[in-house]
C-alpha cells in the first residue's frame, strides 16, 4: 500500500489542554490517525524522500492539532506528540523502502 499512517496518541490530551480545541476534543482514549499518500513518489530517491518528509510534517501537524502558544505545558505535549508521530512515520517509510540516511527524513 502506498500510504503511511501518522498516529498521534497524545492528540486527545492536547485537545483537552487547550481551551481553543476543547469543543472538538476527541474521546480521551482515542488515537488520531492521518493517512499520508506517497504512491506518486519514488521514496527510494532523495528527492522523493524529501517530498515525503514534507507531507509527513504536514500530516503530523494535522494529527496533533494546535495549542495556545502561551500554554507551555500544552506546547510541550504538542512537541512530544509530533515527535512520536514523526518517529513512527519514518519507521514505516523506511520499512517501505524510503531512503532515510542523508535525506530530509533523517532529520525528522
């Protein structure tokens, strides 16, 4: 399959921590998943891996949501959420043959 599932296990916690997202907070135990398509890319090349890295960053931001930048606790949780989502996504990409070392994926 030509997709990578970005999973954000902390998204519910972030939504509950941020008043701006409180109205759309998912259930506490729910995991948010965003699908990133890469069927149009050759992820075995540095150029394809770079485009995939951009898509994964956008997906992680969508999966983890946003918080009030003045809320440092929620900001830390947001950073952790994005890092976890990206780590899992890069592992999936590598398993599908994506070039990681020396590409934009290595820095994620």
